[in-house]
């Protein structure tokens, strides 16, 4: 067996049945063998960064290894931003990259690929020889799982046609058992809960498997339930779920969490996003932090009590040790939560120039099926309000490719997510500037026939910069960039598309969005007279507690 076939067989043996990529002379022998001999589903992307983002979205939404492939040189450099995003998201991902022949300095695509990869935070696994190439492939897969980051498997092209060594065995990746919490530490937390009248449990991704135990703990101690952004949806259906804790909290969630006297963070990083720069701690609560990683305790807000141990075991032990309390769980709190909702928080600020972004988000929440995967892009109108106002059925239903602070990553991430979860409608919210950076991948979505709704929050500008410059008294004309007719472009690609400018036109989309059979693009033309709540609070320093706070954030 040649090396190209051995690498393909090793990938197939480890469950790789779908991968994303862009063909080149360096990776086509591997890809041909994987598709022809092993029946893999190959998704051809328009660009290499798109391929890696698709693998990233596939892994996040599907809960399994994402795999992409590119050839050498500029193909790999094109993927640098996507690799950095996936590394910062701690996504298990394998990028199979060809490399030019060692020492071939005349090759125009020659570059030190290890030096390209290392600053991204991804790992680098060299295929050292024909004899070791299959084993190097298995090692790269293992590293992607155990290190929870992208690993670039770097294969020099001269190896591909050589005779391979023996194939390695497959492995089963069982995570090491988490430490058990110490009983005396749990007892101290139980004492703190006994003294608390308004406790809040904030669960992060590390507590995803402990949902039932945390729900029971909340019921016993009278605690409200909240999550970090990346664990959004964990407590869906629970009557005392207040949603996301942090900068993307709802108005009622923010008010209640800020009034807590004990905050119990479980499997959650107490970073500036979760505490909203400390704003969520306005009530000066006792802070209790549980995690399985000792390094998590020093990475954010200092805790009064730190408990190292498994989240599920901690929740069960604490529920048994804690005294029953009513806490927040009163008829008054239930009434307030039942009457709250994103759609009721904002008076419509749409005008003759376009739609209020808050109104667009409220309509999408109403019209797109709740069994959805939500992909949120960076930008003024595309970032904060979808995170705040659009629900997801569980934490895997949110793909948030904003860990590197880049825009333009949402569409490709959504294609990967939609490929992983065809049982759900994928809703991608992007901006006009971001879409211009990634528009070519709309062709990929159409070719695949994905159930994908792309909503463009189109204010004809780089919106974040527009409002920032407006606030600073700068020339906002620098941020205004007229865009093409996105709906016409989408139809040229083969997608169904519509442009909306008024609330009535927006409401008429329900039939189109309730059960899309293929890609749909909605070009939502926005007014620039309304700033999103997040921008008003964080850039302008406005506080909803102030009596002169304008609910339309003008």
C-alpha cells in the first residue's frame, strides 16, 4: 500500500466519514483514496479558510472530530485565521496538509509550514517518513482529541507514492476520570448556601453532563439557573432559567443576577465575558467556583471558595448536604420571568430608512424552528442581539466563531454545522461587511442543498465602526460602504432570497423560514439610527439601571 492509501485507510479506520477541503496536487491522492475506497463524503469549499471553518463548525455542532484538507504553501497560509479561531475555541480538528518536497527552494509554494502553524495555537504533526506516515496520522488524530485543538498533519508530497509501513491500530479515547470533590470543601459550600437568600448557579461547558444534578440543586436551594454564553441552552425548559450570564444577558436576567448574594460557577470560566467586566457582580456576592482544572481558578474573577472536582459529583454531594431554601423561587420571581421576553424589551425603532435590528431578532426567534443550530457572526448588529434574543435547544445548538475577534467566519462555520446536523435548520446571522468576506461559500451551501437560513444585518456600513466613530465625533463617512444586492447575488448562486426593509415585509417571511428545503438568504436592510444594546452599554457606558436610560439605545 502506498502512503496516500495508508493515510486514507487510517483516517477511515478512525471514523472519518466526512471532510472539507480544497483540492491541490499535494492532497488529491489522499482525498481520492478516501472517497473512492472508503466512501467518505467530501465537501468542496471555495477557499481553504472556508474548509477549516466548515470542519470547525461540523465539530462544534456535531460533537465529533472535524477534518479538513488543503495542499501546500498559500493553501495553508489562507487557513491561518480559521486555524486560530478553532484553536482558541479548543475544537478537536485535523487538518491534513500537503507540503512541498524538502529542500526544493525553487518551488514557488515552499514555506516553512511549521512556522506558519505554530503562532495560531494549533499543533503540528510531521509525517516523518513513508514507514511512519500512517502511525503519524493516528497520532495526529489522538492529539486532536487529547489536546482539544486543531492538529495540522504535514505530509511532504514525495512520500505519497512510496510504499507505506504497517497500519497502526485504532484507539478509543477515554478521557481520564475527573477528581472527586472533597467532602469538607462541599460542606463549606453548603454552609455558604445556607446563609444565602438569592443564590444563582452559573453553568459552563464543563458542566454540560451535570445538568440533572444542577437542576436538582437549584430546586433544593432556591437558586436561579444561568449559563455562560457557550453553554447557552443547557437549562431550556426550566422555569427558573434566566439565560446567559454576562454581557449577553437579557434585561430580567441581568437584573436578577446582579441582585444575587451567592454565585456558584460550575465548569464555567469566571472571565470578563461571563461577569460582564464585573457588572454582573454588582450585589457583591459570595463567589464559589467548581472546576476539574486547577488552572481555571486563577484565570478569571477570584473565588471565595474553590472546589476541584467533577461537576456531576459536586452537584450531587452539595444537593445532599445543603439545607432546603426558598431563595429566589417565589411566585413573584416566577411571575416576572413568565412575563419577560426579548420581544417585549424593545419598542420598535424601525424608520423610513430600514429595520431596527432588535425587531429583526425578535421576528427570527418567532419564525425559525426552535430545533435549530444558531451561528452568530461578529459585528455590530450580528453579534450581540442574536446572542441575547435567539434561543437554542441545547449547548451544541450555538456555534460562536468569534474567539479570535474576526468577522467573515460565520457562513463557512454554518455550512459545517448544517452538514453535521441536517435534522436541524441552521440559522446564520451575519453582517454585510462580514458576508462580503465570505460570499463565495454560498455556492458551497447551494451545491450541498443545506437547510440553511442566512440573515444579513445590512446597514450599508461597518456598523461597529460607524457607531464607534459617531460616538467619538469622527467622520462616519469612512465606514459607509454601499453593498451590492445580496438577494440578487444569492439567487444567482441558486439560493432562495428576499430583501426586507419594513416590519410588515419581515413578518411575511414566516412561510419561507418555518421549513426551508435549501439555502435561504434574507437581506435585512437596517436603520443606522438604532444602536444595539450591547454597544450602547459597553462603548458608551450606559447603564440600564439609570433613570434616563433610552430603551432604544439611540
